């Protein structure tokens, strides 16, 4: 992220690790930082106590949080982008925040084009992500470390148990039915 000068007000959309890290940097450089998060707390996916302590730490630094809110529109007309609009997820009236810069730090985008996944038989969903169900064995629903049914290598769960295998398991102490 390259800006010619420190913005007066920075709006961060998304309270994940990247959004909070960059918001913290710009806050220490002197910008007023507002974080808008769709979920009810910062750092989703982390432990609850870590989330609460981290949010307190960022609030002590001077960052403002708008939790359980979603951004519905961003108006970037004019010299500075102003009129950022957000609304509460659980009802409430839509509000607007004016900021000089907006940092969108939500989620990740899959980069699967040009990898040749379709030639390998890997299915993609409508968003370009790998469909994990296509990576499961048809016979035992385990992950595809052992290949699919059309492969010559059979899954260890469906491999026929020979007499030698049963004897080996019997003498090793495990009773095999």
C-alpha cells in the first residue's frame, strides 16, 4: 500500500489480521482509523480471549470499531473518497462515514486460473475455488491421497483382505473379523 502522505481518516473494511495490522500502522503514523467488521468481534477465527484482548489493545491505541456492521456502498466521487456508507447487520439505520482512504481487507480471492486444474480433473465451484468434494474417494469418502476409483491404485479401505493379511493381523494381537 503506497500513499504519498498519511491520510487524515482511514476506513478499514474487515477486522482480520491484515486489516488490523495495517490499520495499526497507519494509526501510529497519525491517521484516525475506523474498522468496520461484519462479525461481532475483531480477529474472526481466533480464540475468544485473544480476540477480546487484541480488540482492547487496538482501542487503547485509538482505533474505532464498528462491529456487526456491513458496508453497503462506497462513493469515491470527488478528490477524496467520501460518503462511505455502512449499516448494522441486525437492523438499525444506515450511517455514513467520511474517510480519505478506504482499505478493503476482507477475505481472500482464489487464483486458480491457468493452473491446469480442469485437465487434472479437479472441479471448481462458481467462485473459482476447488470443490473439495471432487477430491474425495468415491468408495470410502477419504481425502484423495490414495486416488479415485478410476485409478489403478485401490484405496486401502476397499482393498480385498487376503488370507496372509488376516494371519498377520491375527498374530500381531489384533483380532480381525
